[in-house]
C-alpha cells in the first residue's frame, strides 16, 4: 500500500506534542500542551495550555515524558486522542 492510499484511509489527523502530567488512570494519560499566541489586544506573546486525555494501551508513558499524541475516534466522554510515541523520558 502506498503512502497516499494509507493517508486517504485514515484522513488527516491532528497531532500535538506535550508533557504527561498524570498516568494514574488505567490505559489513560493526561497530556498538557503549551502554545504561544499573541494577545488579541496587546499583541504580547502569552502562553496558553490545554489538557488532553489520551489512550495509552501499553502504559509506556510516565509523568514528565514528552509525548506525541494523535487524534482518533472518541473512546469515552473526554478521551479522543491516542499516544503515538514517547519522544523523551
């Protein structure tokens, strides 16, 4: 299967890089993603954080790890991301 066929099957999925803040749940991690955006009125660069619940089937990610997560189908009420890879421990 070529790369273009594989991409059309899954479609374009969003990816985010963040830091694991919690791994206390079973097969679920909480990932905090930081981004820098200009303030709408004053144009100063400010930091914004978002938290995502991601599915971690094998439990390989630990607190403090930088991880890459990918958008997927909804698995529960708040979990619609999955762990793609652990970038650093």
